[in-house]
C-alpha cells in the first residue's frame, strides 16, 4: 500500500490524501460504526477516520476499536460542551492559550507555559487541556487537520515536573485526539529536562516522539526551525520572534466567548457541509456508541499500554466514571502528545 502522507522533517507539515485502498479502509471503518447521532455524524468525517487509521498504521480493526472508544469517551465527557466561564480561572496565567497567528502552513498554534501552572487538580488540568484542544480544532483552517505546540520553558523548575499529569496528558492526546499534533517545539528546556524526557518517551508512540523538536535560543541550527516555520514578525519574542505583545487575559476571554458561540453552532448544524452560523442553543447533551468485540489478539497490547498510564482515581477515565463535565475545578496541563 502506497503512503498517503508527505511530510517535511524539519517543520512536521503533513498532508493527508487517501489512496483508493485507503479510502476503502475508511469506508470499512464507517460501515462498522453503525447508526450515529447527529453530533457523531459530524465528527466522523473521512479525514477524522483517516486520522484514526493513521494512528493505528492503517489497521482497520484497531482503528475502528480506537474510534469507538473515543466516541464513548466523548459521549461520557462531552469535551465540546466545556465553556470559557467554566475554565476561565485556569487561563488567567496564560499557561495554555491559542495564539492569534498560525505557522507558515496555516496550522493553529497552541502556546504552553508549564511554569505558569496554577492548579493542583489533575482532572481539572485535563479538562482545561480538552477545552484548548477543542478550541484549536475549531479554529483550524480548511484542509488542515493538525496543530503546532509552542512550549516555553522559561522559569521551569524541577518542582513543576509531574509524571502523572504528563502520562495522563499523553494518554488523552494520543487516544482521544490522534494525529492532531503536527509539531511540538520545546523551547529552551532546562538541562534536567533531558532526564525527565527519558521517562516520558515510553508513554509516546514513535510517530509522536518524532514530532518533538528541541529548540535553544543560543543555537543557530535549531533556531532555523523557527525561521522556517513562522513569520518572525508575528512570532512572540519569548520564542525569538519580533512580536512583543504579551498575553492579555481580558482580550483572550473575549475571543474565547465568541468561539464558544461558534462551537455550539458547529455541533448543532443539520448539514455538516454547511458552514456554521452563531446560535444560542446548546449542543446535544447525550450520545451513545455501542462498543462491540471486534478486536483481535493484538488489541491486548493497547489495553496493557493504557494500564501502564497509571490512571488514578482523580484522572479522567470513562472506566472510572470521572467525567470532564462533572469537575468544577481548575486545570491546564503538561504535555507531549
């Protein structure tokens, strides 16, 4: 089977175009899903199914199982229904936010500053991460399926390290938002982070590890990654760019409230092919997906991997009945998709 992706090693830019064989696989996965609710019919586009197939190396049964589990997780946790007012306190420090510029490939950019953490709740952090991911996906340009993460390590200390949060973050991002990460840039990570990275790497699949780039402000070679990827006049000065405009929570809140209206419109449109218009109605509150036993013996490998994430009682997991929507607390997160 011929490859359907073309990727630049330095920028992580990846375009998805299905071959005839791969389109047949997409159709096979779709046929296995059965009747879907309106919301899940919108979600399960061809490009979404392709992402799940890519995440499972075009193995139809594994991709179908993964997608069904994601739909079940979405039905229970409803990440698309999280609204700004519920997570605004988490955003006050600017620890995670969507930038107002894209990279040269038109990809949405999420800025992350783990040293700006202001929450102690793992479940809350994951909830805020999901809000940010849903917002980033909402703002993707047509034809784009992936985003860029800019991770600023300014002020990052050993006390900020949390293996549990990073492990659960990797689990949610890889299993619930597969193939959404185009590139993650770790900007000026401290020396001790190299040891932490060795601990984190086993939680990530190889494709995800390949998307992580270390960039240092005093290294001309790695700085070229930034120059190739961004308009330096738009890029924030914290990442070597010429834009000195800092994070403004008031202005950002206005953007998010407007996006919340668009989010409601997106998930309530009757025809997915018609661009959404702002509406004031809420998104559907219930969806269900039947998970059948269509797995093969190799699926046990994934089950064992999920157990290795060490999901604890305060972490989001459908199996533990901990729903994102049920938390009233705070959040963002540490990363590595």
